[in-house]
C-alpha cells in the first residue's frame, strides 16, 4: 500500500546458483535475505489493491489515459536509474550471462515503451464514435479490477512485467509475487513503484505460495490471475477462487517444443538454431526446443555436428567472457536431470558429447542424449535444463503424432529447404501449436507478435497489443441516434 514498514517478521535467505568453496566443499553463495510476507499481510495488501480500485472509481482506474501514461513514463525514468544494479543481480541471482541479463533489462524497458505506444493507438481508436443501425456508440477499453501477477525465475523481471505493465496501464490495480529466485533484483525497483503510482496500485509479496497466495485467492476478490509457470499450479490456483466464472486467467504454462529436421534440411542451419533453441539460458525457457526429431537419413550427420557444437559451448560463471552455459538456480534441478539421463540410458540411449552427463554442484554440462524414444522420460517431460534429447523418425507422422498426443501446444520449429515439404509441415502443425518456426529456433519475441499456446500451454494471449486486450474489456457507451446527433 505504498508504505515502508518496520519488519519484525521472518526472512528468507537468498542463495546464488554460483557456488564458492567452503569447509565442506562447494556451496551456493549467500546473497542476502528477504522479508517473507505472512498470510495476514498478504490479505492487507489485497485490501489495499481492492481499495485503490474501489469498484473502478479509485484514482487510478478513473485517471485519464494520458495521466496513466505519464505515471508509467516516470516509472521508466526511475527504473532506468537502477539498470546496472538490476543487471548485476540478474547475473548473481539466476546466473544469466551478462549479455542475457542486459537483454532482459533492456527488453523490459522496450516492452514498457511499446506498451505505452500501443495504448495510445488503442485510445485513438476508442475516442472515435461509430453509428450502426440507429445507435451511436463509443467503444472504450475499461479495466477489470484487481490483478494477481506471478512469474517464474527464468525471466524474473521481464515475464512478470509482461503482465504487470499492461494490467497497470489499463487501470487495474495489482498484487504481484516476486519469484522465488530473482527476488533481490526487485528491491532497487520498489521505490520506483512507490513514487510513480498512487498508493495501493502496486503491492508486492514474497513468500510461500500456500501461505500467501491461497488466502488471497480464497477471498474471491482477485479479478484476473496472471500466471506464468506450470499448468498444475495454475489449475490449483484457479480452483481456489470461490466463483471461478468471475475470474479471468491470463496464463503461459507448460511447453515441450519440438524441432523437426527433415532429410531436406540445411544441417548447418539446423544445428546452429537448435543450439540456440535448446540451450540458450541453459534450456530454461518455456520456448526452448526440448525434443529434436531428426530424419533417419540425416540423423548421424546431424547428431555428430550437434555434439561438436555442444561440446564447444563455453561453460562457466555469468560474468566470464563469451560464456554460454552457467549454473542452474533451482537446487533440485541437477539431480532431476541426472535421473532423466539415467532413465534414458537404461532404455537404450547414450550420451553423445564427451562432457555430457558431468556436473559440479549447480553447474551441469550440456548433454546430448540419443536416440531417445517414447519409453523414456525425456520424450515426455519438460526438462527445462541443458539436456538435449534427439529422436530418430522415418515418417513425418511420428513428430506429428507426438504433437497431436501431447498435453501442450506452444511452438514447433521445422527445418527443411524443400518448399513443398515446408508447406505440408506448416499445415500439419499450425492447428496443433500456436507458432510454427521455419528454419529457425522457437522464441517468444519480437514482443509485438502474439504469444500464446494451445491445450495446457496457455490461456489468453500476451504481447504488447494482445496483453492490453487481455487486461481489459471493450465497454460500450451507446445512445439512440437522432437526426441532430447522428454525425
Ligand atoms: O520462458 C519462457 C519465455 O517466455 C521465453 O522467452 O523465447 O524470449 O526466451 P524467449
């Protein structure tokens, strides 16, 4: 509610994925500690957001579009002053390379500026009057109420902002839970929120979901759930709302995106794009390529070249020059990946690259596993880490069946230089996923394009323009037209 309070409650210690030697071996470095919100405090934050919205009559929802844009521009100005420290914290807290951390911050600023421009466009449209069948009307984009926004550790700043910013600028009030990993980086920004927006418009929480989010959802006072994470958690959260039909959900969830490399593919391009797709930020992206299907006739060549390229990726700490593979923030991840690799090996696959399968605490070497088949966990589970499973196929029905039977449907990348084959593959996949990439990796951006998914992969659409729609409704102010006012 825009206030700084004396903290007497508990703290959570924040560890870096970067390990340092200690008396008992390598340990994750302690970076600091964060106040942990209690259930009672989270309900107070909710009350602040509800009061600031005040049934749409609060200062923020009833402010002019120009007024809201001014506040947002001021926020950008304040946020830019914290650029260096936020980038540094992205590197320490989630081990993003300097290049990726810088990109995450700058992309977020660009996203806010693009959202401001998109709102100006949308507003120009709504200030026009339309006359249809004797009714003269103005279509207005109006807010929905209180938005609860949560996002994952892999884009702790950018992904929360892809829901937080459009929600705010459309006049909603917001509660957001800072990610478990990637939380300290919010501290340099909290004053910017406080100074740029009216009291109660932005409220920040940190803590255990069951303790702080469950009571909030159970009140039924949340109008929009904006969640980026797993479909299992999203479904659990939705169920907590007593009137789920009154809850709008904007969700970006599970994905195990496939690449399909046909015998007509340019293997060099397929290799370099699959490396980017599968191993950027250690494969910790919802849009990562997590299962590579390669045609039997080119499988050996593809796997050999891919293995060489994987082996050549520089591994190290986020600030090291040209580094590509860095430590993993989730403490349980190295063990989980190990289990998946062991499962695949026990069912007939092998590790292809020399350093594959090796790990030192949080630093897991990128690992190419081949040939993977339907019996293996790596065929089905979203590994979200630096393990690259390759499947051999003989007919295109095999990758198509995979996608048809999957519970998710986000993206696919197809690699072929045969135009006819590309056209057929587009038709095969375009109604199974929400984006088909041709001869390139899967990704969310450019942010101006719609970002969504089918089945358990998403609900609603994000991106600069689509998100403005997701966090508002088109309301109508209408009157009967008469001879005198019809124009
Ligand atoms: O983790 C999911 C992100 O939305 C992926 O974004 O494709 O820009 O890396 P990206």
